[in-house]
């Protein structure tokens, strides 16, 4: 049996955490390929190594040297090696890393060194082979993961390697330069390695005991989700649930490799199992989870007989595409079309220009701009087979005196997404949780 394990930043934060990681790996010889993040925060006001590395890159751009901030990074890694009692010449590795960052023109290279150094040290501590992610992860000319090529690289490189540690978060682009995933991308690396090695299980170790039904900062002690499907996780992760990167699902989903979200500091907890639809065991839950994001803008376009005007929606979306904007949702009616966009995309005059160009291209009767909107997704397999789910949700919001500004439900009935004012965000999530729990 092959298990791939990814350990997050809190699991790599200091020597004690890394000792705990070793204990977990030693407890199961099937844990063969270990993917690690850069050291995260050791305490509330601490700074993550990756954030410090981005500062190093900015220092190089301004002053030509990353010494000021790299000295802090240097001490952090030296302390970890010393506290682990390793006979490792980390100083020379750090010297070379500092020189490389000073000579680099890429923020991706600088940011990737946290994972590189973390994996280098962890491999030495575990007695495993170190395999650089740059050897096995490939991006195409569009900056997207080249999955098939990466599969071949992973399979060939790790064939015959019984145990290995691999840095997360980065690979190489088609020009041979270091390229990173988006933040939290070590989850994706773990998924890639699990796929390439045809693993039986991908364990994602973090500092929580699985997915919670909703944000514990809003609801006290929400339930842990024992089991969830790939599609449900993608919906929740995309809408703000931060336990697992949304893009980490795709590689393992195609190979039907289950994911177990586990807590490094409570390894006895079962955590959350993420499985294919046909492996999901129905526990009679109506909803699986609730997640959301703030700060969206809705463009409500009204035009009489819109439904009879061929190409209307295409022309509107062509304008949106012209500005390079990503559309979150597109609910429509017979004479209305709503375009939901992240508000941060519309700064520096983009919103005004966008509205003006829509008016010019489709000549609507009205264009209403609604700002400061939150989107909240209620997700669950049980919703499709349980009559009255929507009624329960909307009744709960009515009783909480929350005005719903938008409703969007896909035909799969996997989720219901609503739009409410930012000021009602927390109250809305709490009302939905209480209604179903």
C-alpha cells in the first residue's frame, strides 16, 4: 500500500512540530512519499517563511540585496537544524540560497525556497531521499499544470525510491524556470504525487481535525464533516473553506484516490474522508457544509424582450471578457441578467468603464450596480433527495430578518448560493447552520 502525506506550514513550524511529523510517519510504513510546506507561524504574531521570502524579493528589487530579511530566515532554519540535532551543513545551503535570491528576477523562485529548505531538512531528519519538485512538476506555456507530462516525471523519478521527501508549492515552467502554484499550493503537489505514484490514499495533515461544517469563528464548535465527496469539497474550498486548496482535488479525483484530512497534533482523530460519489456512505445529513466570501458586485441588467434578442448574453460577456474579468455567477430571468464579479476586479475606474461599455453594446433599459454583496454556498448531497431543503434555508433567513439579494441553484442540486449584504454575512451563516443542526 502507498500513502502520500502532505504536511502544512504549522506542521513544519519548528523542531517540535517536525518531531511530531516523524512520529506520524514512523507509525505507518505505508507513508512513503512526504510533501512539505514552508515553516508557518509558531505563534499568533509570527511571520510565515513564505511571506518573508516575498519580502526578500522586494528587497532585491529596491536595494539589490535580501540580507535584512534573509537573516531572519537564516536564523529560523539554523535553529530548526540545531534543535533537531542534525549533523547538516545548512549554512552553506543557506549561503547559496541567499545568493540565488539576490541574482533572481522571479518572485516565484524566492517564494519557493521555503518549501525547498523545509524538505531538505525534513529528508535529512527522516533519513529519506530528497526529491526536488523542480524535477517532477511541469507547467505548460500558459502557466497551467501539464498533468500528463508531470505524471510521467513523477512516475519515472520515484520508481524504485521507497521513501522520499518532496517540497510542495512549485515546479518548473516550459522555459525551465521555477514557477509556483497559488498560495496553499503544497496541497496540489501532494495530490500530484499521489496521482503519479498511483497511491492508495492521500493524507493531508494540517492543524485542524478535518473539514468543519462552517467557519468556527462564526459558529461555536461546528460539527466535523466525517465524509464528503470531491465535488462538495471543490464547492466549499472555492467558496472560502481553507482546509484544502480547491485545485488539489482534480489530480486525485481522476484516479479515484481518497483524501484524508488529518490533524498533525491530534493524529488519533479520524478527520474527514474525501471520496468519489459512489464511495460516499449516506449518513442522512441534509447539508454537508456552509462557506462563503464577502465583497462582490452585482450588475443587474434589465431589457424588455431580452429573451428574444439573439446574442444578447454573448455581447454582454464579450464586454466582460474585454476587461479580463472573471464571472462568479450569471443568474438570469426573462428580461434580466445578473453578472456577479469580485469587487476587487472593479477598482481604478473599471466598474464605470464596464457599465458604460455594456450600455453601448446592448442598449439595456437599466443597469443597476449593487455593491458590498456576500455569496454564501450551502452544499450537500442530501439536498437533492430531501424535499423542503430550500424552504428550511429561506425560512431560517426570513426569521433572522436577512434580505436575500440573489439566489443561484445549479441543476445538480448540489448547492444553493445566495447573495446577501456584507453586513448580514456572519448572521446568515449562523442562521443556516442552526436551521440544519
